[in-house]
C-alpha cells in the first residue's frame, strides 16, 4: 500500500514539475506572441518533421539491436521485435514515472523472453553507462568546435541570469529575510543530520560510480564489439540528425548547421534527463539557446522547440501503445504455434 502511494506521489510530482515548466515557458507570452508561435508551427514544412520522426524511430531500433547484442554473452537471444517493443514501452513509461522505463522494459523481456530480470537490468545499466560516457564525449567534442558559443550559453543562461536574480534579491528585504531563515534551517538541519547525510550521499555517489564502472566493464564481454560500437554510433547520430532535419522545417532555422544540432542535442538531453520526457525543460533550454546564442527570433524558436518535442512525444505515445499490444498478441500467437 505504501509503495503504491509512493508511486502515485512520484507520478503527481513529475507531472506537476512538467506542467510547472510548461507554464514557465509560456507564462510571459502575450496572446499575440502565442498566435505568432501557432502560425509558425502551422506554416512549418511537415515533411521534415515527419522525416525527423522516422529518424527517431531508427534510433530506437538501433537501441533494441544493441540491447540484444549486450544480452548475447548472458546466453539470451531475444527476438529483435521483442526488444524493440520493450524499449518503446519503456520510453512510454518514462513519461509517467522518471526512470521507470528501464525497469519496465526489463520486466517485459522477463515475461516474454524469460530473460532473468537481474540480468536484463544489468545489461541496461551497462548501456546507460556507455551512453553517459558517449554524452560526455559528444559534449567535449561540441565544446571544442563551438567553444565561444558554449561559453556564451553558460554566460547568458546561467551566470547572467544568476547575477540578475541576485541583484533583484538584494533590493527586496522581505525575500532577504525569508532567504536568511531558509538558509539557517538548512544549515541547522545539515549539522543535526550530518552523519546520516554523509552516509547517504557517499553511498549514492559510490553506487552511481560503481554502477557506471561495472556497466562499462561488462561491455568487454560483448561477442560482437564492432557491431556494438556501430549501433552506438548510429544511435547518437540519429539523435543529432533528428534535430538537424527539423531545422529545414522552418525558414528561420534552415541555415543552422549540424554542429548547432549537436549543441541542442547535448543541452536538450539535460532537460530530458531532469524531467520525464523533458516536458517543459527541453523546450525552455532549446528556446533559450536558439534565441540567445543563435539569434533566432522568438516565434520560430518556440515553434521549433515545441514541434521537435511534440513530434517525439507523438512517436513514443503511438509506438509505445502499439508495442504494448503487439507484445501480447504476437507472443501469444507464438505460444499457440509452438504448442
């Protein structure tokens, strides 16, 4: 009962967080600005958005194939269709509860392919560890190519914003008092619970680091290392390409380069990691990058961010639901045939 209540609270929390971020993204918009965004979306070239959806679908297929490669050293050879369906249902679950998708897809593979849950989950940790390293590598690659732009993102979106907020705070005595009381409570709570906090934090950090390290070490057992690396490259190439082709859907972004798509992919991933499905967070980050760093006007920047997110959401929602049905139907037919 407590576990169900906790899950409900988590769903409501992340749903509320997503809605809050959506509200923050739209709160300052006038009716005229919203109309301009809607007009920009309506005038988009949907052929490019559709192509982006197809490319995104390919990235999910490559992920399913790579997962199958990871399971081979464990003496499991699930059908590619089942790994693909499980991946899509997992993505769908992530929109409800943050990070529950990994558990969901492993559970589905246990049900339909008899892959032990612990082994399936271990393979997912391995692929997530590898993806984390890939994200870091792409970040530094992008940083090296677009150093001035990346520096501008940090300055405009972080340091300048913090400085502006700090100046405003210094002029508001009531907020200063509230902040002072809040900091006092935090400091007092830290000293009172410092031993428990230290144990909790050190355990979390150690567990996270060990999980990544063990995941990376398990990759050395892969029987097809070239195919594993190839699928990984294809996954991340599709991630960047699905953003890049969307540039051509809007006249104002059609001139942006592949490198800009890399920048958006890297920083947009932060929003997706932080909030289920990146709802609200992805849009805020992408809009600010396009407007502040690449001088795209407000309406097309908003139209681009919302169109990219919406197209991916529609893909995951539709394929996730279809995959859930097909998993049950196709595997039921296989049982009937085998019997």
